[in-house]
C-alpha cells in the first residue's frame, strides 16, 4: 500500500509560501489535499504549526472531524461537510497566515494531516490542540503499556501516547520578508 500523503497545489515545499497565503498578502487559506489514507481511517485532523514559534504560539490552523472521503480543502474555500474549525494559539477560530519576522529570518510552517480511527472527536467547534490530543488518547491506556517512544522524531514522540492515531503525514513551507524590496 502507498504511503499516506498530504500536499498543497499552492505551496511548493521547495519554494517560498506564496504571498497570497501570508499576512503580508491576502491571507487566503491554502489548498490542502490528501492521498493514500489508512483503510480504517474514520476522520482526519489538519494542523498547521509555526516551527520556530514559542510554545503557546505555534498552532496557526486546526481543523478536525474532516471526512476522509473528501479530497481536500480548496484554496480559500469552505470546509468539507462535517469538518470543525478549531481554535488556534491566538484565540481565534481561523487560519492565521504565516508572518515574517522583522529580522528577516526564515520561518517554517508545518502542515500535518492525522488519520484517526474515530468517526468524530465529539468536540464542539472551537476546541484547541490540547483538547483534540486529549480525545486522541485511548481510555484506560497507561503510558507504561505503550513501550518506549521513538527517540529521534519529536512528532512521533508527541503522537506516541495518542492511541487513536492511525498514521500522519506532513509537509513544510517557509517564508521570510523579502530583503530585496524596500517596503
């Protein structure tokens, strides 16, 4: 079976995030699509994190209860039926577009798609990432029963105790202020 994949037709991981998806541009939501989900996938979660941000300011976009039958999310389009918009780390239920640091340092934004064995997380719209992770833990599961978490991969370590995750895939985009233009 092919490996689970998440990608964007508007963001090339080998190039800059297009200005139309950033705070200095239009702030449009990027198109995100997926392929090769695990057979038992009942719902999906999409998370966008700002890699260099301090804790509590990382989550830029959160969507859960995405139906696996949907092909994805179209650019600036509506969410698929049944999907719920979560709360980002800035307190809003919205996509927070990438922003560049005033120091012109390169910023990385990770787009993570998570396949779950739950048809719904049972959360109202507006839940935060910690609440979502709480629903992904299997009841009665002790961390001692899980075995040791993978040592080298921080994402695998974070997901290790979340027993309802079947698989995940991710890609990254990057952004910085254009140093060649004087604004």
